[in-house]
C-alpha cells in the first residue's frame, strides 16, 4: 500500500495523484541501455528507478501531500485551506513533452516544491478545485431548511407610528484654531 493511501483520514478522497513524465522513464532506460556496458549506466538506472518509485504526490480534498524517500521517508503536507498560491514552472522543452514543476506556497514559511510531473496543469487545477471546495459552506439539513424557510417568509413591516424616534447625537462645539496654537487675546 502506498503512503498516501495509508495516511488518508476518514472521508478524505484523492482528487488527483501525480506521476512522473514518460521522458524521465525513457532517460533512465536510455542510461541503462547506452551506458549499461559501463557500470555507470546501471547506477544511473537504479538511482532513477528508486527515486521515481519511492516519490509519491497527490491532492486530496483536504491536503496536498508530497512523500519522498525509500529508506528514509520525508513527507510534506499542507492543508488546502492554508494554500496561498500555486505556481507552475514549465520550460519550452517541458511543454513539448508535457511535464512541469509545481510550487505550492502556504501560510507562513510553508513551501512544497514538487518534482517534475506529467500533466502539471491538471494537478494545479485539482489544487484549485480542492481550495474552492474547502471554502464552501456545508450546512446540515436542519440549517439548510431554516435558511430556506427564512428566505420564503416575507418580512412584516413595522407601522410608522410604532417606531420610536431616535435621539440625534449632537456634534461637539467647534473650536477656533489659530496659528501654532496661540489665540489672540
């Protein structure tokens, strides 16, 4: 079971799971094939394989989660309500191959820099959807019925003779001001 699946709270659902772009998998295989004769290619392939399989990132309806590491686990989580901004870094080549990097900033010093991912625009859209859903007000049936009932009932006007006149507040008397606070005597 993946980390994000095991860390979900009750009622929490995953809106979108991030994934590595195919170009990065191709690069790992190319290193193995072309540099495999040399031991360096095997190390590059194994390192890339471990990094890409042990990194997990997703957007739920409550949190944004990034988990890295295989032996040593490092997680960054940010509540959707505390997200202040989402930026997308995508070069020309990244746009051609359909990948990019998302940077999420939260309240305080919270910053999550995601690794390059496939379909970063959809991931950003999922974050914005989660933020919009978090700002909605969810009412119970009784509260919703009370609001609808209050909206339907017309307000009863108060007759003019029953309105008590309010006492008008008096303005303080105006003082004459003079230059540098001195008054002519």
